C-alpha cells in the first residue's frame, strides 16, 4: 500500500483520529461542446468557501454513523440530495498531510470515494446544489464540472489543474481520471505540463497586479 495509505478497516480502528469523507461523482455524456467537441464524461467538483477546489463531503463521526452514512449526510447539506454512497464506492483512506491537520493533536484520516451516476442524476444534483442545498453560498460557493479536454492553445484541463485545490484533491482527481480511463495518460501528462507553464505566468500576472495596487495606493 502507498505511503500514508491504510485500509478502511485499519482507519476505523483509530478511535482518536478525526475522519473526513469526500466523493467524486461522475457520469458519461453524449453532449458536445460547441456542437462538435465530445465532452464524454461529466466530473463534479466544488468551489469551497475558502476559494479552493475540492470534492463534496466533510467530517464524519464513526462513533455515531458509518463512514458512508456520514458522507451521505454531508452530501445532503452540500448538494441538496442525499446521494447514497456505499462501501463498494470506497477508493482509498489515507492520513492527511496538510499543515493544519498535522497541528491538531488528533490525526485526520481522509476517505475518498468515487460514484458513477446517470447523466440525468448528475443534472439533478447540479440543480439541487444551487437551489435547495443548505450550504449553498456558504460552505459551498458552487458546483463545477471539470473540463477533460485540452485545446491546442492549452485551455481546458490544463487551466483547471492550475487552480488551487484543498489538500490532495488535485492528486485524487488526476488519479481517478487515470484509473477510470476518463482521460488518457498521454493527455493528462500534456495537461499537467501545460499547467506548470501556466503557473509561471500566474506568478508574473500577480506581480503586475501587486505593482498596480502599489501605484494606486500612492495616488490616494
Ligand atoms: N484532500 C485533503 N483534505 C481535504 C480534502 C481533500 N480532497 N477535502 C477536504 N479536506 C480536508 C479539509 O481541509 C478539512 O480539514 O478535510 C477536512 C474536512 O473537509 P470539509 O469538506 O472542509 O469539511 P466539512 O464538514 O464539509 O466542513 C466543516 O470544516 O473545513 C472546516 O471550518 C471548515 O466549516 C468548515 C468545516
Ligand atoms: Mg465539505
């Protein structure tokens, strides 16, 4: 097992640990972008309250509910629909390595799930998430679909990957796209490399923006 990873059962033996469960919901689709580019799959992520991209889900207390019941409860709050998630959808459990989690005395274990749905169900989730979900506009700023294509110009998946993600959500996304064959290894590599170049451009853009605010401050 990869470092930091543990089985679902091993993870549950740690009674002192905190647990958080998140899920990647996805479906196949025949839709075409601009009427000609096949989208092939819909993969859902969310813009979180902290401005980071992540998967729906949250903290679960295994002394009061199973991991999957807790995840479904979190999905009701964040998506407005209690999407049922089962043990069969479990992909991995691992210790969080984020600095905030390490500073707490109780270790945080992250459980990740992937669930395939019908396109119609995904559309219902998107609709409910922006209308009846109690967390909408608060802990969840909106659901987003992941663009799985990369244009010659570099737009698409590469741009999406250059955003900021919570914890290891970016690795969870890339790992899932590869494992489920939603994007080929060659296309993922190309997107990541293009994304790395974009990061350099972002650093430069932010420097220009900073200089602009300095100039405006002097004028006040
Ligand atoms: N990879 C690693 N860590 C993650 C990931 C991920 N993909 N997704 C979330 N986390 C971490 C978060 O940093 C957080 O510490 O898991 C923990 C719980 O996930 P949330 O979805 O943020 O929890 P939720 O129950 O929905 O929100 C409750 O927790 O983040 C705090 O104060 C915040 O109000 C929020 C509260
Ligand atoms: Mg959450």
